[in-house]
C-alpha cells in the first residue's frame, strides 16, 4: 500500500505491507480471528444489543443520522466481540476516532488527513497498551478474541510481534467493521428511495424476532455493497513482470484493482445500473461470485479478500433491519453523494427521527 495509506488507514508494519509467505502467515491469523462462522455467531448478540440501543435513542426523540448511529453501534459491538475493555462511552469515542481515520485517509495534505494522523498516533498507543496489559496479565480476554490472539501472535521466526505492531493488527481486526457505517449511510438512502423494501424488511424482522440474518435484509445488504462506491479501488504494486489482458506491467509498477467497475461491469451483471437486491436470490456463497469484490477478491486465505467480510454483512443486515423500522422516518434532505470524494457517503449520513411527534425532543 502507498505510504500515505499506511500512515493512516492500515498502519505501518501491518499485514497490508507484507508479501509472499510473511503475508500469508499473518493473514492466516486474521482468518482465525474473524472468518469462521463461529466468529459471526459470537458477534451477533453484540450487534443485536447495540443496534437496539441506537433504535431506542431514535425513538426517544431528536434527529440523528444513520452514519453516526452505525459508527457507535458497530464500534461498540466489534470492540466487545474483540475482547476490548472499557465503558460504552469510551468505546464510542474510540469508534469515532477510527471512523475519522477512514474519512481522512482519502484527502492527503488536507486538515482532515492531519487529524487522521493524530488519531492514528493515539489509537496505536492505546492499542499497544492493551497488548502490553494482556502480556503482563493485567487483562485476561477470552482465548478466541482478537485481543488475546494478537497479544500472543508470533511471526515466522517464532517471535512475538512488537506491542505496537500487534496493536496495529488489533485495529485492523475492528476498524473495518466501523467503516461499514458508510455502507449503512448508503442503505439509509436506498431504503428512503424504496419504501416497499422497507416494508418487506420490517415485516421479516418482526417475524424473525431478531435483527441479524434476515434473508431480505441480507439481499439488500449485498446490493448496497455491490453499488456503493465509498472505496472504489485498491492500489498495489506488481512483485514481478506480468502481462494482464495484453498489457505489460513491469515489476514495481502500480496496479489498481477497480472495485466499483468490477462490481458493476456489464460483462458480469445483468442490468448492472439497476438497484436490484433480488439478483442475489439463491446465492448460497457470495464469495464464489468472482465479479463481486466489495471486500477484495479471490480466496480469503490465499488472496486479498478481507477475512471480516462475513462480519461486515452481519453488521449491515442488522442496521438495515433497524433502519426499516416503521416507527422511524428517513428524512429527505442530504442524501446526495459526492462521487469526487474518497471515501464518500450521502452528505447527511442519512438523517432519521421517530415518526411519533410526541416522542421528539422539542428543541430538535
């Protein structure tokens, strides 16, 4: 990854800066930490609880946006899942810092980028302290949590990672879930424009009695991930001379993976310009769709697909279930998307409020 991206988004020394066997060795730990279905099952009660908290806050009155709510709900949920200590308020504050890093990395040389660098420094220091506390026995997280695993991870030579590097990878285990808040903002926009889907998802959620895993919510989540452009491409460098589709790329040459173009290409998708969640009906394993790469492509273990993709889908489906609640209203304003901004989202983040005026705060 380019240095400007490592400085903020991924962190120096992270798995994203490795190649070959070193990359695969550390990537395997991410697979253990996040990819297995048991990890999704562990995350589910955290998602249910935190999204219920956000829904109650909306119903209590006032106007808040879906992006802010998701930053808090997804952040607290994934931090609890990862074994991190702290009060809900402290986790919400750290979530906001990590969300700002995602916002700032795409605007080099801007004030937002400078703030992202400061938030990265704070987060690296805080995460390193957590790793050191586990190694010293002051913290005792559960063995299958990200905090425990990264505190005890060893490199190929059998050495523990430095506390700082282990802390960087701990953040790389939780920050992608917080970045899903941008998908949630897009979901608010699309649900606003498609009230029939809101009604169908609300009925499904009421029938199931839970927020995570509804079929219709999952179809909607997958189409959001296909069409939302908040991370439209990923850069890398060729490690050897290669020829791709008639083009020669010399070793060290820049290669860019066109995520949005692949997800919406006419050669792979029927009517790709349409927002059509039903296109995913009957797809048992979305990872087999080679042109569906919102979290990277190829095999999770050997390629560059994100191991946390299943967790992200679970978090997004829970959000969509809450946003579809008929007691909530998605406001009409601020739903425009600036496609010149990386990363992007609807301008307002998806402002929402209770439909019951008696429950609203008179000052908002």
